[in-house]
C-alpha cells in the first residue's frame, strides 16, 4: 500500500530516534517513575533474592523470569500509552499509563510467550529465521495496546507492518544492544569505583543492576512505540490523533 500524499514515504532512522528521546525528555518524571515501578523494583527484588539465596535454583530462576516478563509487558504497555499521548500533544498521566498496562497485561504476556517460542524455534534453524521472526513481531505490543487485536492477530498485524522495513528495525535493535552494553560497562565501572564489588555483589544486585534495567527498559519501550508510529505513518498515513483516539 502506498502512503497517502503528504506523509513520509520512507522509514527514517533519525526521525525515530529523535522522536523517542523527545518523548522521553517531555515526560521524564512520569516515565522514570513507571520504569522504576515496573522494571527497577522487580529487578531489585530478584537481585535481593539472588543475594540472600545465592545462585537461584531452577524454581527461583523461573519465578524471576516470570516476574521479569510481566514487568516488561506492563512497562511496554504503559510507555506506549504515554508515548502516543505525548505525540498527540497530551501530557502523559501516570494513572492512565498504569491503567492501560493492567488492561493489556494478559494479552501482552501471551504475545511475549508466543513470540519468544517462535523466535527460539527459528534460532534453532540456522539463527537467521529466529532473528527475522523477532523483527517481524517487534511491534506486536503496540498493535495490541493501540488497535486492541487478539494475540495472534496482533502478531500477524506486526508482521505486515514491519514487512520491507525489518533491516532498519534491525539497525535500531543493534544500536539498542550497544547502548545496553555501554550502560552495563558504565554501571560496572561505577560499582567498582564506589567499592560496591563485582556484578554479583549485594549492592550491585539491588542497586546498580535494577537502575540499569529500568533505564534500558525505558528507552527500549519508548523506542518500540516510536517505531510503531513511524510504520503506521509511512505505510498508512495514520496521524497520531487517530492513534490516540483509542484512549479517549
């Protein structure tokens, strides 16, 4: 489908990055609170458990993984709401963002589980199919929150929206991975300078790692929302007012 006249025809990497950080700057306080509640605190709880118990057994690791998944999808839904609201000129509300997150948590968990399984199976077959599947499903979360489709419909819709643009989305994913790596290195350096010990030390587990988790989750979730907006704009000519109308 060709985009309507007057809307961008190309996926612009710079535009997506600029939009992501403008939204983060404009809603810094609300978004930081959300990331601390939905990413930082769960990571701190998991770190505390690891500190007290030592290396977690299979059951502990499973509980930690489930907590992390739930927190991740809640944060993504909350920041998608906040990002779309901001792009429509509205101040993101902490209460509205949390309500949206709780409304969509179960479908988003389903999307995460199904997408994770599909990507894992793809990785088994020479890696590349797994990467392609992950890229194809990269905006399934925003699709669910904004368009309110079911789990499999959201995944199919994401595959359709990302078609022909997965290369540039991969570049964004690589940049995000580099950012996470740099952040982890900085965190380890700060922990060492402050005398917190290595990455498995108690203070690092309950302070440094949760802070990094909250920060990277914040940027990643806002970035996914920005990618979704870019795709809807260039492929369908849908303005942010139409996207935000779903929250009215």
